[in-house]
C-alpha cells in the first residue's frame, strides 16, 4: 500500500511542475518566478532523490529525478531569459 501512496504523491507533485516548464519554454518569460526559490527547491529535490535511494523507493527516486530535471530546466531558462 505504501508504494501506491508514494507513487500517487510522486506523480501529482512531479506533474505540478510540467505546466510551469512548458509555459516558460513557450513564452520565454521568467520575470514572475524566483531564482532563489527554484535553487532551494532543486537542492531539496536532490535530497529527496538521495533519500529515495537510501530507502529503495522507486517512485520517490524516479519522480524526484524528473522533478529535478524540470527544475534545472526552469533555472537554466531563468538565467538565460532573466
């Protein structure tokens, strides 16, 4: 049961970043987002990924790897487009 709860939570929280990333890719507009927030979030996601590895929980590992990639893309676009 725990694996299904973590999989659902992982899917929802990872999916929440997709619209933001797509919006930035489409419009190349990043004024309204905070670079510091996304950097802190990226560090937190990296730690959640590490935690997932420590407890061998695939949903936590996979979702945080995907979320980290989305967050890194948003940070890169924020740095590029300001």
